[in-house]
C-alpha cells in the first residue's frame, strides 16, 4: 500500500540503494557527499537508510525521487527544532520554494504530488494561512468528540474481529483488520448519511488502490470530491453532531470564514491523514507485539501499560517516515550542529530517523516496551503542525490492539518478521501484508 495524495498520485519510490549521487551544480548548501534516497525497498528499510545518512551529518544533502535536492534531517534534536520554527521554516511551496508558483521549477513524481495543493490545506500552508485552515480542524477534533466516538470505535473493532474469526485461520491483517477500522471510523466521524455511503466507499476504494493508474486515481479523487461537496452542502442545510457540522460551524465563526472549497480540502486531508497512517500504525503495532512474545506478555499481564507499548511502536516505526516538504524562509545556521540552510532550500525531516537517533535512545532499533525515552518521537509531528487527530488515532490503535490480543491470545506471525514486505516509499511506512496464524 502506498500513500495517496489529493492530487491522485501514488506516493511510491522506485527501488534502489542509498548510494552516492553524481554532483549536480551548484553543489548543495551544507557541503558533504550528496546521496540518493528512495526509502524502504526490498531488503532495506527506511530506518536503515536513516542510519546510513547519519554518517554524513545531522542534515546531509540528498537527491529525492523526481530529482529534487533536499537537506534530510536525521537527528531528533534538529528535527524537533526545525519543526518548532514556524517562522523560519515553511511548508508552503507557493510562497517559499523559488520558481514553484510561476512554473519555472520543474518537479516530478512524489514531490510534485505533495506540492500540487501547496496552499489549499492545513498541512501545506504557512503562518496565518496555516492557522486559519488548521483552527476549524482542531476545534472539531476535540477530546470530547473522541470520547463520544469511543463506543463506535469499539463496535467497529468488534465487527472487524468477527470478520477475522469467520475467515481462514491464516489472515492478512492489513485488509482483514487494520484497513477496515479507520475506513469505518472516518465514515462515522464525518456523519456520512446512508445514501452517500455507497458512492463514498466506492470512490475511497479507488483512492487507496495502488494498482490503479494515475488516470484512475484522478477519477477516484474527483468522485470523492463530489461526495464531499454534497456532504458539506447537506450539513450546511441540516447540521448534526458530526465532524463535518463542527468543521462548518468553526469555519463560519472564524474572523475569515473558509469557503466550501477550502472546507472540502480540509476534509480530504482528514480522510487521507486519518486513514492510511492509522492503517499502518495498527498493523505495525501488532507486528511488534507478535514478533516479540516476551514484550507482548508484559502488556497482556498488565506489567506495562498498552499505551506505553504503543508509543514505543510509534517511535520505532512511525506510520509516516517523512512528510515532504519544508523550505527555509531565510538563511540561518543551527548553532549546535553548525548546519547552515539557505533561503528557499528544500528540507525533508525524516521522522523515522529522528525516532531511532542513538543520541536519544539506547539500542534504538530494539523494541522495548519499558524504554524510558519511548515518547521522545515525532510520529505525529511537532509544533504548529502537530497532528490535530493524534488523540483519535491513538485511541483507535490502542482499542484495536487490545481487543485483538484479547480475542486471539495465541496469534502469531505466519512468516518471519524480517520477511514482511514494507511499503516501498520514503513517506508511507508500513507493511504491504501481515499474514497471521490466528489460533
């Protein structure tokens, strides 16, 4: 499975090794040997690539798919610092990536997909525009709403477990369990009426079908957009107790109200961010527990809270290895590392590398549910761009894992952990399939 961006493009990378790239003039700021990064590939994980990159400094120069040169941040300290620098570092390509807005900068592939909607949603925006777009989402995704959704989440998880129990004894947890939960949670969260559910499910299935062509994905995106437009119009006319109605109310009450098109784009962001990353987080957490029986027993016996084990899983393998792309708003130098960044320079924060930084974590590649530094990760971001859906995501993942362990106490991986195929991407960070012997 590969992350799908609102442009309809699949966010994947061609398999390759991390190898020195031929220098391209002018040389990248910061010096060092430029590298070519492609993320998880057969035989190598994005975490392993992060360790290799670390040999070249805290922010080595790297060539990304599509030929984009970027500084890839691999240290937790610098990643957290740049994530918190809301004035010096931007996510808005239209404002802060020279040549992007006027079309003189040619960008292809995955980076083009991520920057295509540079200023249309809260993820890829900057400054006051970011605060304006984010505020309604944060106001709608409250702890109150998560508490109210918890019985629904529990019911959805039980339905998914029944689906597993009624199927073959060796099941793939990706489509059979992890994918079913966030899909249904999103539908209930949005308050999708019955007459829109069928077209939404059909369109959403195409949105996450990574075997589809670019044209097919674009068509799925158009269908999802049409459903969301109908949903926004419906909830404007007849508000309810759902996220869409809350989002409309918060957007309308703002000093600068959001247009319906902007509301739709925020909803699309919620759907995509709240689906695939949660799918990967559920699957990866179960893989970590099943692959480490002694660690799982600590959780099952109650010696370690399940929530602590979840934070360790998020640290070790965050569901998004990175979220392209940031840009330096001005020239600046990081005092501690001496890394210098120049205005307009591309910056990629490698969340997976930050979570396995040996300067922060002892034996960083080990899964240790008692790790005292487990919560020192950036799986949900940091600073102004911290994910407003983090509380909901954590609740979904924890309920899914706890109920699975209760229902299938003898479950075990049907293949060796090292043989599980990872998503081939430097962004999406999960497993393509998770075969499990349930009994």
